[in-house]
């Protein structure tokens, strides 16, 4: 049985993002002097450039500058990049064990919008997979409470805003399928990410020591490039598959990769809740992926039967003539 393109992209994306998630904190927390996370955002936006150039090369250096394309591209780009930029600030103000469960439930927004506005429906065992993905993402995001003080309630409001932004971003990726190509979409994602870099620089505290060696910007660029290429694959996965299937699959699987690598690299054991989340995420991924592949095979079989029927009818008509 031939594996669909969306499935390859949807599985490769969490692999890249999972490795990125396990290593992304290394320049900031495990190197002295550290490389700030806000500068990490700036480096990330720059790593999007070579990926975007690759995309433009495949598209023969053509960029659609129609108002509709710019609107959709900006909506996807700003919703994703602004959410990521806000996350840097939020983690300095609120408890991570509450912030991440809120943010990682963003597929619920995408699923709701896709089901109500795009009329996408998940049938059979995929429905069970989607139901399992929600608690899986929640459990995978849970962290042990830290000792950081909480400053007001603005962090909670912004966490909910990030949750909405990332859910809306995935929806716009799917709803814009007939209005903007994947190549143009990624170009505008890169452009909007770069446009927010000045805000990240403004958020950076340059009064503290910053690593200026190879373990600073160069290492960060290598790590962040995993995220950049993962973003490209995610765009294609959304485009060729169903958002209602792809989004929970990607968001449910990449934390699994991150946890496994963190266990190996940092010798940190996952909690019981994290372990339960891993099992639920794997189960949800297999259920949703199998259902989609099965449906595609069924549709292909139906199409072949219709073609054979038409051929037989055409042959019969020619004989009657």
C-alpha cells in the first residue's frame, strides 16, 4: 500500500520538532554564559530564510503579491510568529506547568474551526484518535511546579492568547488551500517572522553576559533550523491532509520525541502523567493515521471501480452502435 504524502510529512514534522524541542533550551540553560531565548527567536527567524529560498527555487522564484495571498500569508505568519514571541515573555512571568497545557491544547481550536467552517469530519476510529489526542497533549505538557514567583495574571491572559493564535494559524493554513500555494504561504511566514525580530531584540536584556562563541548563535542556528524545516513540512502536511487529522497527530507526537531525547540527553525520567501521555499520543497517532490511509485506499478503490464501469458502458455503447 502506497504511503500518502501527508502522512510522510505529518510524521517527519514531529521528528524534527521533537529534536528541536529537546535541544532548544541547551544554549540558554546549559551553556555559560547563556544565549537568551529572545535572541533564539531572532536566530530562528533567520534560519527560515534558507528554507524560504529553497521553496522559492522550487517555485521558480515566483511570488504571488495579490492582496488575497498577502492577507492569508500574513494571517498565518503573524498568528504563528507572534504566539512564539509571546511565549518567551510569558515563561518569565507565569508557571510553566500551567502555561504549556493551555498552549498545547491549541489543536482544539483548529478542530473546532475546521469542523464548523470547512465541514471537515473525522470518521470511524479517527474520531477516537482525536478524542485521545486532547488528554495526551495535556498530559505531555504537564511539568513539575517550579519555584519561580508568579507576577500578576497577565501571563495567564497571554497564555490563552497564544493558545488561540496557534490554533487559528493551523486553521488558516487549511482554509487558504485554494487561495495561496504552499510556497507563497511559507514565504510570507518567513517574512512575518523576520518582521517581529525587532520586538525580540527589544525584549532582550543586553546588560547580562551573552555567549558570543560557537555555542551561542551558531549552535542556536543549527538547532532552530530543525524547527524551520519542520515548519515547511507542517505546511505541506496541512495542505495535503486534513487539518482535523494532521494537527493532533503532529502536536501529539512531537512531545513524545522530545521526552525520549530528553531522557537520553539529560538523564531525566518522565513523570507518570508524562508516560501516560506518551502512550495516549502514540495510540491517537496510530488511530488517526490508519483511518486516513484506509479512507484514501477506499476512495481510490471507488474511483477505480467507477472508471471501470464507465469503460464497460462506453464499450457496450460502441458495440450497440
